C-alpha cells in the first residue's frame, strides 16, 4: 500500500514515498531508499542514497576535517542509537547543476544490527558550506527466519554449521544459506539463493576443499546447483532442466563432486550474446526461454 505525507520544518520539505523518504533543499534533493521492508538476520541490508544538485553551480561532496560527507544514522525502534562498527567511506562526488548520483550502502557490515526487531535509518549529508541535511527516518525489520535444513561439518574450533532458511519477504518467501562457526561465535553473511519452493529436500555433498555443493528444486522439473566455500561465498551457480533423467549430485572415489543429468539452462544474458553472434553469421538463434527464478 502506498502512503504519502508532507511536512515543512525550517524551510525543509520532507516527502514520504513508497520505499523511501525524500528531502528537498535549495541546493540538493536527497532521498533514501531500501528495496524491502524486512531482512533476514545476518543478511545484507542494502540502502540507496540518491542525490541531485538543484543549485546553479557545481557541487563537490568530499571529506572535510576527517569526516565523511555522507553518514548513516541507525536507531532501534525504541530510539536507541546503534554505534557504527566500521566507518562508512563514500567516494567523492562532483555534480554539475541538475546532475544526479546514487550511493549504495550495506548497513550490515557497518552497524551492529544483530538482534531481531524494528530499526530505522536516515542519511546525513554534509554540504561544502558546513551545513548538514538529513532525511526523515526509514523503518525496516530484522527477522529470524525458519531453518528447514542443517548439516554440521568439521570438529573443534573450526566446526561449521551450514543451514538453509526460509524467510518471509512480503509477498514472497526467500531461500537463504547461512554458515556459522559456533566455537568462535561467528556468523557469515546469509546468502539469498532465490525464492523458496517446497519441492523436496536439498541434496548436499562436500568436496576435498570443504566446498559445499547444494542441489535443490527451484520449479517443477528445474534444479539449481550452488557451490559455496567454507565462508559461505558463492563459487558457482547453475540451473538444469530435467530431461530424460533429472540432475543428481555424484561424489567420486577421490572426493570430487560433480552434477550429472538434466540439461544446462543458459543465463538470459548468455543466450542474448549467442543469439547476436548467430544472427551475424546467418545461423538461426535459439528460442528465448523465460527468465529463471
């Protein structure tokens, strides 16, 4: 549901818009946006700050006296200020009259947003004149998610717990992978694998490098392979359509893991490049397939 409100304070105009807040000033138009209203605990929390130079002259945004020109102010819903864990270092920007720019910020590595619950964030921009312009607050939620599959790996201090979680993201449900090291009280960023579909349990195998190979259904007759390293970083992703036989993971005697069966589905960007090349040499381009989920 889209909402709108308007208030005037000390010559500033604040606008509440769907997915973000906007503040207009004589020199710049400043907006803060985030794509979702809620995020899974320990996952990225992306925000975008949009700035437009409304002045007649050039606007230079740069660090002054050791302070960055852009800062984020984050609070819990009850008003408690969340101290930054890592300083935000935005790149310098020079904007001509009428020119716009966007800055992407992931709050997760910069602020200790660990507990579930409600939070609010706003952007603060320091102008060359020394004045500071802030947006209104934008609310978001941090949720726990539901573990649907988990497997331990290793022993002692380096023992890791690999988990798949589903998390409600109005109006959809997302599938996430999380890697934890309990003895070190360490949780790596949760990785979104795609939309969650209850089409059977995932199949998992580890290779000699302790990389996790996951095979799971993403649609009827369609499967995705995701390979991640011990820190949860994605190394490979591949989608296969079941044909005469459906895709399966195979672990060989030397410990290596491979996927067998099914037909590899090319990403849409690769299909477009192949279509362009084939058109140039006079070959018939393959039919375009629907985008993958």
